[in-house]
C-alpha cells in the first residue's frame, strides 16, 4: 500500500510548470510600458530570423562569386605547390599570396554578413536602439537555474514549439538533400570515369550550391514563422494586470515628460472639439482679450449650467469669433471669466459660489435675445 502511494506521488508532475505565466494579465500593454521596454532593449524580435538572413545573403553571394573564388583558390594552390620546394616558406611572397586570397575570398562575406545582420536588426527593432542593460552582468545569470531552464525549454509552449520546429527543419532539409544526392549521384560517378575529377567536382559544387539555396529558403520560411510567434509571445508578456495599470497611471502623473505629453494631447483634443462646443453654448463670457468661457445649460439633465469650452489668448479670440458667426451671445465680465477659467474644468457644473452672477448673465442674455427679436421684427 505504501509502495503504491509512493509510485503515485512520484508520477505526479508539478502542474505549476504548465501554468500560464501571464495569469491575471488581461490588459493590453500601454505605450508607456512599451517605450520603457524598448529603452531596456526588449522588443519583439527573432534571433533565428537574423541568422537566416545572414546565411541567405552569404549563400547568394557564394553562388555569384563561386567561380571567382575558385579561381583565386586554384591560383594560391598552384603557387604553393610550385614554390614549396624551391622557396623559403617564410618568404614574403607566400604571405602576400595568402593575404591576397584571404581578402578576395573572405572579406566579401564578412561585409555582406555584417550588412545583412545590421539591416535585419534595424528592421526588427524599428530603428536604432542603444542600451547597456542587456549586457550588464547579473549574478542571477551566472548561476544556472536548471529547474527554470528545463521548464522554459522542455515544459512550456515556447520550448515545445522550438523542439518541433528544429526537428521539422532537419527533416525537410534532409529529405531535400537525399533526393538531390540520389538524382545527381549517377551523373557524378559517370563524370569521374569519363571526364575526370575536375568535372565531377564542378557538378558536386553546383549541387551543393543549389542545396544551400533551397535550405536557405526553407530556413527563411521557418524564421518568418518564428518572428510571428515571437511577436505574439512578446505581446502576451507585455500584458498588464489591472493593478499594474493603476500603478503605472500614478507613476505617469508624476512624470514631467508624460504629464506634458498628456496635457498636450488633451489641449489638442479640446481644440478640435472647441468650435462645436461654442456653437452649441448659450453664452460666451470674455475678459475680453485674454479669457473666454462658454456656458451651456442642459436643463433636462443638470441643475445649473456647465462649462462647455474655455481658452486663453488666441483660443479665446477664436471662441469669440465662432460665437459671433453663430449668433451666440458674448458677454464681457472680466472677474467672472477669469474665475471660471481658473476654477471650473470643462464639463463641470458651475459651483454654487458663481450661480448668482451666472444667473445675472443668463438674464442679460435673455434681454439681448429679446431686443434682437424685436429689432428683427421692426
């Protein structure tokens, strides 16, 4: 009985290894969090795509420069075999020939590889990112945590995806290589007997070049798939809990840069809505040059008028112009305009302290409208 309990206990896996790491993260990442992550060098990218693009570019370069590289290699081999017994190997001529062959055969691939790697990194990062946080030594990285490593590589969706992807890549490229070799092998053997090793070697090199190109295309397909998956994983990792959203909002309120950005966006939104608000208002109270406050009273839903728009300087002048163009009364009252602009926000109802004087303004507006109607009939 005790043995049975022991077997059952040993066979039970830690289900927490399979638990989702984003539990409770239901909110999409904010622009603030994404910007902070970018500053730390954390962006959605695929390292596999970087390596595949470099491999593809170098393979294409090898196909185009193959004959030229072969010519320089043969030239170097001829030189060594012809002078190895007659010249001192420390002679400067040997170093010159070797350096020349190295420059012509290796440097082009280095330059193309660097160009391809930098370009695809810039594309994935959507610009240049400079940060030292990703290379800063951390004690937690020095001491391996085997439990977390196996959980991440074997017992997670990402780990299983990588394993399946690697097996599939090897299988597809292996099948392609098998059929290529099988179709070219009779020709290679025939060339060995009839045309000599040189023709057979050219045939083999052509087959290898084709195999490299095909494998590069296969790897590119998998790399694009990996990039799509990495973007989704990054988006999921960046999700936030409701508590994190609240905490971030509190932090943003104290950030001068973010606060200025929010105020600028709010002013832009208000400036876009201002013309409509002034047109629908009952009266515009002015300073008359520095302040303007538009009031509107929704009697069916509010007990007092509310501030529908307000502005200073140029915005105040625009509000007056829109009011005149739409027959909205404009009343000059310097203390009231300044007080309402300073103490009442857009959308707020007029406080009790200002109700009496605002009622006087509305009475004045009614008298103005009555005179306007009388002059119109006259």
